[in-house]
C-alpha cells in the first residue's frame, strides 16, 4: 500500500479510471455482439451504427487506439456487405 499522500491519490484515480474503462469496453463489446447477431437482417444497419458509435466513444476516451477502432469498423462494414450479398 502507498504511504505518500500523492501515491494514495494516484491509486484512487487509477481505480476510478479502470472502472470507467471497463464500462466503456463492456458496452463496446455488447454493441459489436448485437451487430454480429443481426448482421443479416434489416436491424443490422441500425446495430452497425450503434457499434460504430461505441467504437468512436471508446477511441475518444482512449480505451482503444483510434486505428484499432478504424480497423474494427472496416471489418464490421465488410461483414454487413457480405451478409447482404449472401
């Protein structure tokens, strides 16, 4: 355990940020999972936009890197097109 006051504060801040990152990452995974479940249906387009929004929020907050978000968005869009053509 930290002895110095500033170190104790950093521990508290780290815990708070970890909780926030967990929340954002969890909602991101949920949005992506919902899209993969509905990719072939008409609801796929709306769930794709929700997944895009979740990816953008996670990238903005620094939970994931912006290039990771871009890569995931490209792959999800590719899945939608493949499901539409199938």
